[in-house]
C-alpha cells in the first residue's frame, strides 16, 4: 500500500482573479472583492482523474491518504476518494487556516512514514512544505496558486494525477526540484523579486512536471522588444475603438512604453485608441469592459521555459474572460531568446473545456520580431 500525505491550502489562488496577485496577507481584502476558493475544484479534479487512471490501468497498489481535517483535505477525499483509496485524518487545522497548519500536517506525515507528499497550492505552500520536509520525502504539487515558479508542480491537476499514478507504480525516478518564491508585497508594487530558497526531492517526469521559471535576457533584447511593441502599436492604429487588453511582464510592458502610458508591469491593463482606460484590472472589471467594447484583442507573453500563457500569474484572465475574448483574438509576443528556451506553449485555465479548445488548435502564432511570426506548438 502506498502511504501518501495530502495537504490542501484552501485559500491558494483566491487573490488572482480579483487582481491582488496573491493571497498572502490579503485574504480579507480578497473576500471583500468577491474572491472564490479555487483549490477545492483543483484537488477534486486531481483525485477524480487519479481514481480513473488507477482503475483503467489496473494499478494494484492501493493508496492510503493521510490528510488534515475539513477543508485542508478531508472534505475533498470524502467526496472523491476512489474505491482503491482510503484516508485517515491525522491533524486538525485552526480557523482560519495558516501556513503553520501545513507545517504541522507535514510533521505528522513524516512521523507516520509517508513515501510522498501531495499538496494543492502555489509557491508559498511549496515553501512551507520545504521548510518542514527538506529533502527527506518527495513532494509534488497540484497547481492552484497565483504564482507557481517552483519546479515541483504538475502542469495541471490531471498531469499531477499521472505523476502520482506513475510514482506508486514504481515507474519514476526522483529528481531535485527548486523552491522559488516571489515577494508578494513587492510584487503588488510592481517589483519582480524571485528568490531560490532551497531544493526538494520530486518525482521526475519531464512531460508532466513544469520546470522552474527562467528569466531570459539576450544581448539586444530591449531593441527586439521595441520592435515587437512597434508592431502591436501599429495594429492599434489600424483598429480604432478596439479594446486592447495588455497582460503582465516586461515583454508586454514594452508595448505600454512605446505608447508612452503608465502601466502595471505585473498586472493587466486596458487600452483603447492608444490611450490607457483602466490600469491593473481584475476579472470583474475586465468583464465590464468586454460588455462595452465589441472588438477586443488580448496581448500576452509566455513565462520563460515553462511556456504558460494562461493560468500562471494572470488569473484575472479567467475562463469567462478568455471565452468572451476568443482564442483567435489573442496575440502572443516573445523575443527570440525567450522563445528559444520555451519549446511549447501551455495553458491551465481551470476550465477543461477551454483548455481543450486551445489544444485543438495545436499551434498558436507568436510575434517574435517586427511583423514576424512563428507557429509554436501547444503542449498538454
């Protein structure tokens, strides 16, 4: 029997859609803005998929889960624990839950001899687990945060299910994974400060495990970003009264610089007729803008090496927002150096139907120089 720990961070990712770029220290504000929990859906999808994989592949190794009471694992396992799985509650969190509850759970997991810890959360949760577990037991994450730069997450909940199934079948080696985290306070102020905190052991499956974020800068990179920005601005000049939604990051930020407008480097802005009409908008504000403007284009850039264009750091661009925009109205931009380190594009919107719509496209165009595009494969 495989003895595996499961811990769920119930507030992970809640700040994303309401434009808070995380939930650390701002849960009350997120709730006031109407934030809804994301983690339960993500971990339930993971458990349901894992159960189906075990049944279809006739994996004989049963799983006994060790978990926390209530919303930190027990509730999800009660609803979605397959016939080949059992679970035991080994700790009870305080109300409201905190990082200390995650650490307490991991201590219990270690004492009882788990062979793997599965968690649902983001980089902050991964960091909490690393502080407790170190390299003693492998860990793997069901992605559910706003920021997920560490190399310990499945590409999506279904991919994490594949990893766990392969792990209990003895098919995977264990590799080193980096624990990276972003300073959320500085992040909300528009500063990008990622630190490497340490390494953990994680099941190695390159198809399903995301790599750590890579910051790619090449000689002449700024000039190339200006070329790309000029191309996008010319599109704006040709499309009067079109709503341009500009995503986060320095590549898209070059478009705002070309326009000479104030912009939020790590947020989402809205431009019409080359004028900024809304800065650092959340999901609700985006939907209101989409009610107002008939024509729209979204400009985004992939995360270096990981390839994610949606579902990492830009949760404001929710499934409803993307469906309203339309996949064909998305422009992806990336300098050649970053594109060379990004073998494929990825999406993890949280909406299986929408993700499949992207996968059916197989390829998306990426603008990598002035008026120059390249077809890049969409990976699962």
